[in-house]
């Protein structure tokens, strides 16, 4: 009797252990598959994240404008050629002709269906239009008229090409051109800082709550396809790199430069 009981106990124990091992193996397999699936999902950029990181590009250009305007006001000789015009072209191509078009075509109409956001969308649209007008002015004012003597030497001298190849601060067409350029950049900065902040904290959360999960995912793919169509593979990364190159010219690329000195 005692032997039979011992055998039953042994069989019960080995059966439990075997079941535990099997369950453990299955759980590990399922967990690993789940992790792979989650990892794939995490690698995708959703539409709100896409728009917000593009705001990061905008904010970095605002820092460039701020730095350039400050140097112009001080009469500094340390404003490298091309930084203002190149920055404005990034705004025109990436922010106004791409990012804002997506907002106007895909985000605003959906959010506007919620009555309480109608006034906000109206203001944002007006500011988009105002921003484009300001960029037109910045592009116009940042293109410098090169003296005739310099034009003659430009084809022969590499040094002259470097000097007159962009936007030298010291050669402005018209008495008040520099002041007008500074004022326009300051207006752009003054409007777009709160503009982007309001979209990030009010518009985009509202959009996320309105659309269904399926539509949200579809828009993410649509945004990604549009970016590739206009800027090629890794278009966002290319824009970040372009902004970084301008920051390096101004000496404001390193994040540590913005840390208060002890």
C-alpha cells in the first residue's frame, strides 16, 4: 500500500513537472512572438508623432532665426553666408509645402467637425497664410545684390565665391533692408512658437481622440508615403541633418551651448 502511494505521488509529481516545462516552453514562444510584433509596431511612427517631430525641425529653425536676427542687430561680422536663405527654404519646402499641407488636408477638416475646435482651426489657417507671406519676405530680403566688381571676380576667385555665395550680412540692397529682415524674422518667431505649442497640446490630442484606430493607422502610412514621395527615403532625417549643418555654421549645434554657465 505504501509502495502504491509512493508510485502515485511520483507519477503526479513528474506529470506536474512535465506540464510545467511544456507550458513554460509555450509561454516563452508566445512571449517572444509578441515581443517581435510589439517591436515592429514600435518602429512605426504614428501621424501625431510624425507631425510633432516635424515641429522639432521648425523650432530649431526658429532658433537659427533668433540667432541670426540677434547678430544682425548687433552688427556682428560673424553671420555666415546663406544661413538665413537656406533656413527659409527649409521652412518653405518642408514646413509650409509639406507639413502644413498635411495639417490643412487631413487634420483640420477632421478636428473642425468638433464644434468647440472650429475657432482654433480658423486661427491656425490664418497663421499658416501669414507664415507663407513672411517667408516670401525673408527669402526676398535675404538675397543680396552682389556688386558688379565682385561679379566680375567671382568667376575667377574661389574666395569671392565663398564670400558672395550666400547671404552676407554686410551688403544689403536698400537702406532699411537689414532692419526689415530682422523684423520679419522676429514676427515669424513670435507667431510660430505659440502656434506649434497650441497644435501639440490641443489640436493633435483632439485629433487623436476623434479618429478611429484604423483611420489613425491609415493616416500614418499616408503621411509616410507623402514624405517619401517628396523627399525620398529618410526625408525627415535629411532635413534634420540640413538644419544641423546650418546650426554648426552659427556655432549653436552643440546642445551644451544652451546650458547656463555656473
